[in-house]
């Protein structure tokens, strides 16, 4: 096993958990906040899609699938307080966009020579992702950080723990 295999395994294990957490939630349930002031799952999904797109584009320009027009703005920090269902996408749309971006991430990983994984990440990422490998690894860990919040929302909705 090499570094790319480890990165893929890490991301794939995260994707399995995300799929489990989202599977039985409705579009309306994606808008439930676990506590007042916390971000709901719908906004977090948009944030994660934007983040993956921008981070991987930062280390592999031109590698990521385009996002729908206005998507980035729709999931800016200023929109996190909205509870308007019309302001967000459906679960089906989020899942499609997550898969598209993930495919772009894996394609960029494949094209990155193993020897370049320890190169410095772009300057704007280095405080939290010092190397190219760290940017790829963050695609799993960032999602997992948010999925931990989803576990609380699921409990609030009466769902039993999955993992």
C-alpha cells in the first residue's frame, strides 16, 4: 500500500459514514438545526461541496467539475442562518454534487505523482494543510468533522445511532 492508497481508504471510509447518515433523512430534515445557532445539514453539505472544489482546485487547477451557477454564493457564511427550504438544494442534488466533486478529487489524486504529495500546499492553505497530501486528506477529515454534528441532529430527529 502506498500513500495514495491510504488517502483513498481514508476518504472512502468517510463517504460510507456520510452515506449512512444521509440515507434516511428527508429534504426537510436536512434543515433541522441540532441547537439554535448551529448550522443545519443542508448548509453544511453546500459548504463541504464548495470547500472540496476550492481546495482541490488550489492544488490541481482545472481538475474539478464545475459547480452550478451561484452555488458558491448560496453557501457563503452569510447564508448559514437561512431556514428557507427554497434557498437550498435537495438531498438528491447534494449527493450528486458530492459524488461529482469526489470523483474530481480522486482523479486529481491519481494524476499527482506520489513524490509531489509532500510538496507545500498553496500558501493560503498552509496554516491547516501544510502539504499537498494534507489537502487530499482533509477531504475526508473535514467531512467527518461535520458528520459528527449530523449524528446529533439524527438523535434529535429520533434516529438510533448508526456507528
